[in-house]
C-alpha cells in the first residue's frame, strides 16, 4: 500500500490505511547568502499557500512518515527532520473549508469521512541550503517555491502559526545545536558565522558578544589558518567541531556546562 | 461526558468519546533539597510502575487534556506542563501485553477494541517542588510515589525511554528557561542555584564557569543584599528576573543574544 495514491483514492479510502485523526506538517527553512526562506506549496483550487504535509500509514513510524511525506510532496530527500511541536486545538480542523475544497476538486465524500474529522498535527522542521535542492510540486499543488520568511502574511489553516513556532524553535536551538554546519563552507570566518545567526534571528548582533558566546558553546573551533587575499588583516578561520559536540551530547553536557 | 469514568467504561466505550490512537504521558520531575525524583504510578495487576498518562476527549484541546489527566491520575493540579516529544514507533503498542492486563482486570473487549490499536503518545513534563504536593493514586493504580530518578531501571511499555527523553529536554532547557524559579526561595545564593543545576544535570560544575554562564543568560539578577549570619563572608543574594526574561522572549532574544 506504500505506492503514491491519487488524491481521490487518498481521500475516499484513506481510513483504510492511514492513522486516524493524525497528520504531520514540515517546515523546511532554506538559507543561502544571508537569505532565510521557507518551502511552500500552492494548493490547487484554493488561492492559498501551505506547508508540505500528509498522513501516517497504520504501520509506519512517524519519523519515517515525515521523510516520505516531504519527498512525495516536494521531491526533497536526504533531509534531517526534527520534530518540534504537536498542534492539537480542536478548532484547527475546519470541516466546512475542507468540504468546499473537495467539492472544487470534484471529490465526493460522506459527512463522516476520515478527512473531515478533527486532526492533530505533528510539526517537523529542517534547515537546508536552498541553492542545493530543486523542489517540485506534487499532483495536489500547482507550485512548490521558496518564499522569503519575513514577507509571509497568511497561510492555509493554522500553518502560519506552525511556521512561527518552528522559527521560534530554530532560534532557540542556535544556542546548543551546531546549526549551519551544512550551510557554511567547511572553513569560515567569524563574520560569516555571525551573518548566518543574524539572518536566522532577524536582527543585528554585537560582534564581541557574539564571538564570546559562540565559542562558549563548544562546537566551534578556531583553526591555525587565516584567510588570505583580502584588503584587511587576514581573519582567522573556524570550523564546526562535531566530534566534540557529539561527545558533549553523550555526556549530557550540552550548552557548555 | 467529562466526569471521571470507571476503568471498565473507559476501555469498553472509549472509542465513543476519546480521540482514536492518541494518548499522552506526563513526566513530573520533583526537586527538593538537592534530590531529583519522578512521579510514578504502580499499576494494578501488573508488577510495574508507569508514568501517569491518559487519553484526549474528542473535543478537548490536548494541552487541557494533559492537565486533566495529571489531576485525575495523581491528584496534582495547577502544574505548568510543557509538551516535549511525540513517541510514534509502531512497536510501542504491545497488543498482547494489554490483552493480558485486561484479562487480569476481568474486562472483556473485542479484538478490534480501540484500546488494542496502535497508540501514538504525546509527552508532557513539569518540574515541581515535591515537598509541596501530595500525590494520590487513582482507581487503576495501587500507589502514586516520588521515585529517585537515578535508581529507575525499568518502567511500563516505553515509559523509561519517555522519561529519559524528558530528562534530556529538561537539561537542555537549563540554558534558556528560568527553571527553578519556583524551586528556590525568592532570594538565593549562587551555591544554592548551582546545587539545583548540579542535581538536574547529575554532575558537579565548576563554580566560576557556572556563575559566568548563568549570569549571561539574563534571567538571574544580583541583589544589593547579602545573606548574613554565616561563619563565612556574607554571600550575595540573587533572584530570578522574570520581567527581563519575558521581555527578552517577546523580542526573540532568548539565551542572551
């Protein structure tokens, strides 16, 4: 049953192979050259953008389901997804809205169809270099695009709230996860790292405070090399010390304690 | 339907009023005088301890459900619960194990009863002063007790894994949440705060590093007063600066950025 289903099949017969009342949504942040974006799908028959989301097969691990859903809906693969929050307000499932969408798609369902029930959704997020991946919309979308994070006004259902919560989580994690070790070159300067942090935080940071704090986290190391060729004094190069980070995690010493 | 149900009612007719395949479990950490404990229930008819957990009514917000479940199962109320992770491996629901338990309880259910389906559980945690609360077991438990966190070997189902994940989360949050502002007196010394952190982390910390780091987080302030009366030089007193913390949160400046 793990082949891709048509939209009609999914909706009419979904109760047979999906977990009831449970969905997941993916917030894929994209960073490149000091821009922060998020991957959105433009829905068919609705003038609105949505996060890529989907359902969980009855025998499927939810972590695997998140990876599969992202691949099916956007073409993205080999992406490390982190679970960040469950959205479980009863009001988040708008029965009427869904009924209207289905009518526009020409899909008939009974009033007690599984898709019209209350859904609780598990949020996953990831941060990737958006220049290295080419997203593609699935059959239920007309577009799949990277959108500037700071210009998004409104999204499908409660997806704007899900996006905001993911961004808050990402900003928190800057304190103890080596975010960016796949977004910067292997060796980078302190200003390059600071620019990454500033882009994610959406604000300027003090240079000295930044350097002091980031080094105290214990997952950045200064190399003996400098970057030559600029007009100024050659700046030191740094790299992520993932070994040290891993060891610290294992010892429960996160965050420099 | 929101009255407390008998175990038999809950299990035989639960499909009518609970969300399908979805549960929640609460990890309640207790701290007092440098001891870290967790609140566990001893199950009837099974020689095992479990986290207090339960189900979500069809129209109930999951955050409210967590508060209600904790109150119904342990008597604890007015506790701030934080969602921390969803546990969604298909193998976590042991159908046979549940069937056996039900048989011992003298409860008959059909093979397709809702309680024997796969369950995904949402984990919540809290940290309280265990000297200020008196837990009481519910009708499906024979005891409700605080157990030393470092002496727990095994628990019901995957509850040990849920507990370990909560402890990991709690330790992470020491970096950016004013944990302990209800566990220490309003004014405390730096060694008292350090002892709290050491108890939660399960390890000794360097005094100077601790003081430097904790002050850099921006939610602890030094008062002008000292504590008099000791044999040594009167130590400075500190308190949690929750106003500053709240303002920082609102501005997205968590963790001292």
